[in-house]
């Protein structure tokens, strides 16, 4: 499930023409952490997922 969510975050981020660094800054996380979210290496807590959705101007349902 982490892989699917991460891939969808990466897809939506790219659609918004944002770099990992820009999105990471918007959610107050490191670029390394965001990269691990996108690759599915670490699980994303609900609060961070909400922050990512907000930064991308979408809702959390787009990630699953």
C-alpha cells in the first residue's frame, strides 16, 4: 500500500510541476523523507498525508 500511495504522491507532485524539494519544504519535512514516502520505503502518517494533499491542492482520496 505504501508503494501505491507513494507513486500517486510522485505523480501528482509532477503534475503540479513541483520538485521534491519544494513539496518537502511545503510540508516541513526533509527531501530525503519525501523521497522515501514516494518510493514506499517508509509509511506515511495521516497528518503528513493530509499536509501533502493540502500542499498539492487535492484531497487524500487521490493517493489510494
